[in-house]
C-alpha cells in the first residue's frame, strides 16, 4: 500500500517507520521536519510521574505506550545506529517545603489508588541516590518505571531509520489531503492538522524550556530524572549523556511563541531550589514550543473517512505516547481492530462543539 504521512515530528516519524517496517511504501511530507513540539520536548517517558488529576481515560494509554517503548527503540535500532538517549534510571520526585510535601503525599496516594508503583523514600535516601539534591527538601518518592529519551537525538535517529527503511521524504507543505497520491493518508502534523481537518479542536499550549551544560568537574550532576514541587509549581531536570540538563517546563496559552523572561526566571529559580549546583552550569538555550492541545487533553487517533487517519493532539505527552500512536496509527491504516480501547480518542468527538 502507498501511504502518505503528513508531519515529520515524533508521531509522524514513528508511524512512518512502523508502516515501512510492515512493508508499505511510505512518503512523509514536511517542509521543516522536527521543528515543532518534538524539538522542544523534555522526553520523559513518565506514565506515573506525569499523572494529572481527573484524566483517568489517559492513564491506560500512557501505561500502554510506556510498555511499548522498548519495541519502538528496538525498531529504530533495527534501521539506524544513531543514539536515542534512551535511559532507564528512573525518576525521583521531591518536595521543597512542608506544603509541597503534602502535595507529593496526596499525589502518591492518587497514583497508588490507580495501581501505579511509587516508592516512598526518605530525604536521606533521595540524597544518597542524588547527592546534588538540596539538603532542604522535605519529601521524596522514587518511580523506577519512568524512563526517558532525548527527543532531538531520538527524532534524528527516527529520520535516519525511516530513510534506511525506504521512507521517502518530501520537504513540501500540504494544503489539502486531496493533493496527495497515497492510498491512505495519516495526518500527524500537530497543530497543522487543524488546517487539513477543520473540525479538529486544537489549540497551542506553549511551554518554556531551558538547556544548560554541566561543568566537567560536576558531571554527572544527576543520574535520575528529578521532578519537584516548589511552592506548588512543578519543575523537572533531565540529565543527558552529552553533559547537558534539560529544565522545564512552563505552561501558558498566551499565544507568544518566544521564551518569556518570567518563565525562564521561574524555571532557573525553582531548579536551583531543588539542585543548588545548577547555579554553576553553563546556560545554553531557552526555547518555547507549542504543544497541540485538545479540549479534554486527550489525543485524536482514528479514521475520519475511508482514506484519512488522524493522529494528533498529544499535548504534553507526545513523546511518551509516540509508541502507542505509531502502533495504533499503523493499525488503523491497515484497518485492524485496535489493541486498546481508543473510544476516548475519537477524532470527531468535538466536531459539534
């Protein structure tokens, strides 16, 4: 089958690779590959740590995708020798003060209520695992099952894998799916999908994110992903093997596509509260990415007509849900029954709103 994929972010690339590996002829259309949300993402594969209250329909999708991720990593490695930044040390979540500790305790109870594995540890144990943590933290939990990739490395490896698997790339903007030759079309271009499928209710949710370099004498500053609450604000620090740390991320819907001074200041201040040695790092970059959000923060995955499949609206979970999006998107293209209930992801659920 000839398949056209619109969008070369992590969803489009992982779907294209999955389809090519199944023997299909795949063409990916994108004038600027990996320049959207995937470029600015943190890359945490964190179905437990990223839990948000009252988003229960999302939990099984996140868990299933995390379980599928080793397969996606292996598929990428089948066609590419490039690194992905895949790491499995796990996550520490810490509380900066007493009020934050209450938040952390309530979150852990909510996670455990939904069957998620969270290990309560003492602050001494947390600092034994990560000596750079502030001695002033008031609480900690460890989540061994939450992993990470480095999105800029992973998407580069996916593009290389796609090319080696026979995928054709065309640096072209698509204004209508009617102009494409594919027997099947996968619309996976994030926010751009609303231009091709007008009834999709997508909005840009911006997030400021920072990159710093750890000096040689401090490396490795961290080995686990460290998430924290500082005055109830979330913060995360992601260690990379290239001696950098990714620090993020704010959430705002102000339509401003550049990093904001307030956001940069807040992220640095909160990161230093949790890991004081961040003060000594080299500042490399501040960026702002637009995540494609939906009214209920669930993705759109499914068929909208006999020729067109939609896979977008992944909001904050695009990297984590890429494994599920690729498996389900490819399955929908091939008209297979989904391996997981996708009714909550119906692309037409907001059509009349």
